C-alpha cells in the first residue's frame, strides 16, 4: 500500500516538520540556474482536476517537472461530470496507463478518499470541496517558519468564510499541530455550525484580535455567499471583517499578512494593504513549488517501492 | 399449492407469549401447535431446533423500485430479500417512476407481487406525482385495498394540503405516513448538521428539519382525530422527535411511529470515511439521538421497526458523497441488526417487527396474528444465536449498498413460510 | 512518510563498534597537510581552485583542507557544500533524505572543483556529485580528494588525492571523526 497525502492530520507534527525540512533543499534547487534534479526520473505524476484551478495545478506540475518526473494533466470539464462518467472508471483508466502519483482536486468533499480506495498509486489531495487542502497548509506553515523561525506559541488569526474553506480546515489542523494558537474571526453565519472539538477560539471582533496577532490569514470571500442568505452584502462583510487600511494600522510591526489567493481586492483585503511588506502572499506562491516538490519526493522518492 | 409442513423442535413466540411447541401446517394454515407432533406421511419436516417460531415479520417501509428503477431492485428480488429476512409482508413505497399515485400503477405493482415470495402491499402517494401540490386519487387507490399513503422520499411541505389529506383519508379508513423533513431547512444538506459535518466539510441538515414536521403533524393529527384520521411517522431519527411523539401519545393523539435498524445502530461518525453507503435520509445521527430512539423502542413510544430498504445501483453509490443518492439496504439484515444493537430481547423485537406493524398496515390477523389453529401460516423461524458475515455480493437484493458489509451479525432466519409454502429453507430462497 | 536516515551507503542502523584505529588525530592532520601540498602542486597554485565538501562527512574535511591550503599557500580558497540526495541512483530502493541544504555560493564555471569526501567506497556518491555539479555550471575540471579509500568500487571512479588506502571487508565500516579514523563493524 503506497503512502498518500489526503489530510494534513495524517502527518502530525513530525510529518509536517519533515516536509518543511526537505522543502529547504528544494528552495535551493529553485534558486539555481537549472532548477532541476533527477530525483523522480521515470516516475509519472498525473493531475486530475475536476475543479478549475490554474495556480495549484501549475504549482504541482512545476514541482513534478523540477523533480524530472513525467507529467499528465486531466482537467475534467463540468460536462463530463454531468454525463455521469464514473469517477471510478476515470481514475482506474488513468492508473492503468501507469501512474505513480495522482493529484486530485474536486468540488466534492471526500473524493480523494474514495479515489484512494480504488487505486494502488499514491493519492495527493489537491483540494476536496470545503474539506481540506493539505499542500496549501504545508506551504503556509513553511512560509511562516521562514519568516518567523517557528510556529510554537504564535498567535494566528484566520479571518473569513471558514465554513466553506478547505484552506481554513487544513490550516487549523496544521497550525495547531505546530504549536500555534488559532483564533477564527468571522460572522456566525460563516463559521461551521459547531466548533466542538476544534482546538481554536472564535471571535466576531476583528479589531480586538488584530493587535495581538502574529499572523493574519485572510480567506477569500466568494460573491455567491451573498445569495445564500449568509451575508446581507459584501460591503457589510468588508466593514466588519475586511483588512482595510485602518485595520492594517492595528497590526504589530512584524505581523504577517497571508492569503491563499486569488485575492478579492477591496473585499477581504484593501488593494493598498495587499502591497505592504507585511504581506507575504507572493512568498506563499513561491514556496508552494518547493513544498510540493518536498511532498512528491517524500511520497515517491524517499521511501522504498511497496 | 402449499404442501404439508412440520416445524419441529422450536419455541413458538407470538403476542400471547412463548411455549415449546412444534407447528403443523396443512393447506396453507396452521393445523396444530403442540409439543411432540408426530410427522404425518408426506409432510416436509423443517428443523426448528434452537429456534424461535414466530408470525412472519411485516415491513412497513421498503423501496422495491419497480416500476422505473429495475436496475436497482424489482418487486421479485426485493420480495426475495424480504423473505430471507423473515418477512411475510412488505409495504412497497410509491416513489417509483412513475409514482404510485393512481389505480393503474397500484394494479401494476400488485400484479408484480402476486408471484412474489412475500406478500406485497402497496402504499399510494398522498399527492399527484408526489409533488406536494394536489391530492392524488386516494379513494380510487383505496378501492384496490390501499390503506397506507405517503409521499415518502419527501414530506408534504404544505400544512393546508396535509390537513385536507388527513380529513379526506379519514373517510377511507386509511393512515397517512409522513417522511418528516422540512425542505426549507434541509435543502442542500447531505448528513446530520453537527460536529462531524463541520469537521468533514459537508453541508448538514439541522435536526430541526425533522422535528418541525413532527410537531406540525401532531397538531394536525390532534385536530383530525375525531374524524378517525391516523398519522404514522416514518423513520424517526432524533431525540426531539421521539419526545414529541411520547408527549402526543400520552395525551391520546392517534399517532404511530417507526424507526429503522440503521438509526438504532450507526452514528454520523461513520460518515468520516466519505463512503456514500452511509448516506441516508434522514441522516445518521450522533449517539445521543441513537440512544433516545432505542429508549423510544423500549418504552413503547415507537411502535415498529421498519427497514426503509433503499437499493441503489453500485455506480450511483460510487459518486462523490454529496452527489450520491441517499439510502441503504435493510430487508436481509434488519432482524440481526435489531437483535445485535437495539438492546432488546427477541420477544420485544418480534412485537416491533411483526404484530405491531401488521396492525398499523391493517394486515392482522393474516400476518402478525398469534400462531394458532386455523390461522394462515405466515411464519418465520429464527435462529437467534446464528452468527453470520454480511457479504454484499451474496445478498438476494439486486443492489449492494449495505452499511454492514463485512460485519458479523448475530441472528438469522432459517425458514420462512408464506401461506404455508416454505419460501426460505435453511437460509436459501426456494423461489 | 519516510524515516530520516543517513545518506551514507550502506544505511547504518545499530551501534558502531571499533576494532582498530586506522589513523589518530596527528595522522589525520598530516594527511590533510600532505593533500594540501598535492593540490597546490597538481594545479600549479590555487588560482581557480574551489573546494566542495560532500554532505555530511566531506564538509568538515573540506573546511580543514581549506585551512591547510591557507597555511601552505596563504590563499583563502572558496568552500561550498553539496548534498547529493536528489541525484542518488538508489532513490526508491531505500529511504533517502537530504542531510542539509546545498550551498555553493560561487560560480563553478571554468573553475577546478576539488570534491572532498571522507570515505570512498563504491563510488556511487561521487557519481551523483558529478551529476549535481553539472547543474551548477561547467567546471574546467573536477578532482576528487578523499581521506580514506576503502576499495570495493562499483563504478570507474578514482580519487586524485588519498589520505590513506585501507583494504576492508565489505561488511566492515570505516568511521571518520574529527580526531581520527576507526575500522569496525555495526552491531544491531
């Protein structure tokens, strides 16, 4: 049974440390004139994206190519899904072509688990519905570590639509595993129906949380939330929970501002705030390739074949 | 068609009590019930040693999928599964394609059931097409013997329409069964809204969606009680619902209620595997609700265990969780699951699975009635100690979506007699 | 996920038990001094010479060799470190993890790179190092300096500078420390 990365919880603190430590080496590879190593030569990494996402898919693809792996991409359009083409058939057909790792992204929670039960190759969760996005959480941990040295005892505020955010769920698991204290800040309609069992605090007062935060992690607010009776309007959201210029002034000098991208400038973050030095959003993207290289290497390269 | 049968060596249990006795069946009826019957010539002897001989089980709630979804189940395969589960009568739900909302479709299903190894009754829809807008021709269907009406799969959302349906049905001596789910609350949900749905990132259904309709229909039942209207609550799953029914009964409101075996034995935690086999409506609930439902069975608040047998083709249950249809198989595992997980003795379970549902379906005394001379021989022989492994491929149902796959259960039906004919012998279907 | 392991071949799991001392700290110092002289002689000085120590055993040796060269020629030679984990030919056959980040803060093109390692055994680590160096530029030449050559080569790799030739059995282990070199076995 080959190893897969489905949930950040599977890694635990030790696993996350291991990924970050190996990521350092891959950052160095990325800085070379020829940013490539032969570590995964002869391996095939396939992206199966049922949900459009240029950024994540390209990041995985770059990571695989820099490890000298062969890459295939399947972006499944809405129409194939509507025709009812069986997920299981698709995945088993791809596996039959010879695949070492399958990166799966889908708008439905749980799909990577279902896929992992149907194939023998490694499965990497590239984002499943509202549930998890493990590699995002890993690159976020890594970015914080590079900027602040360690996550132990850091106070992290995750702001925004937590209820529908796979980034938030994975980050809560990862940040708390690494010793950070997490506070969720959102209107009650955008928090999960219950936080029972979540190792976090919650607040509806962003102004109160910001001055004490070492990291402010902003989540993207989708316009559709307005139509689902979760918010009266985007304006009201920004007034209560947006990182406006005024609010940016409440931040500590060394506080980090993070966002998984793409940013809705003017909604969860003011345009001018996005360009401040405290915003490490572009570093997140850059680190994403190194971290995904580390994940691919650890799953396919560093362990003996099953 | 029935030959003579002797059920030897068992313990007879029915509403009158239990006693060691053999049962002789002649011409489709019970001929004699006493210890040490000598086998007359030409009689088929079926061993009932170590077993309980009881009136056949009656399921108030099964989806036989015909007409329209024959790839998942047919009346024949569903009836065979029922017989293997010890059932001699099963009520077929009307959410077929087309819906059973007229005499024509009722007749079609009754005809399909004529040759089946289990007595098939038909529940008619309350509204045309189950759309919840206009009353279906209830009298026309009642004319063919239909006494139970439901829009199951959905509840009747409009209060006024439900009130009119109750008033009208009261003149037909019929019972309206309700799938209690307020769609304005439940829409978009795929599992119980709670700790697990929050963790798993799946949209949840607040339990109030069930509770609100139970509350409403108790009020409407109270109002129409004097007319003789009867309300039966299907698959109750929450502590709040059970409490409401308990209070209503103590006031004398004429309501009855059923629960499914899976709501007695599984919690929402199992959804953590994201296997759509665990997706069902109403959804699996947390332990507190499971315990409340079990308590409702124990104290008489809940009248029956009904399977809500809901077959789905494999491809359907392999879709992503939020796209898969809800529903689990139940006919072949119900008794064993109830014995293993309900925390009740077999005698009490038989009341809940045989004579009490028979009364609600108006099938007494042919089904569920005491095992006594002269009565139709609709019987099951149960080995309460038999341990067996649930293997989906070996079930008689056409579908495989059982949440108990790979589990060892205790309690198995050895023989089933339908009108005196052995339709199941030693756990094997005879037709 | 994978368990961290030394990238040395073979993977060491257990306790090293020394059977004999091959070199004491004076011997080690003298060997490095001699190698320094040989490097200067072979390259007619130290112009364009750079040192690259292989992780992990070659790194402290590369530093000490640089000190020795400074003593001999009065020149500070640039020193880099190289981890060859991603170039090994046994990735996927056994756990392989990088020991540390590669750090080569200078351009290799047209330089004479002296690779430094503690023990030369099968030659596979050096082969991986040659591949890795290629990704950093095109050196004028690559030379190999090892403290101990223990034989059992599996590839056509030969050292240019050797501290000590030491015949060994395959199952034996050579342990290089700051203060000397021992020969022994690993006991589980």
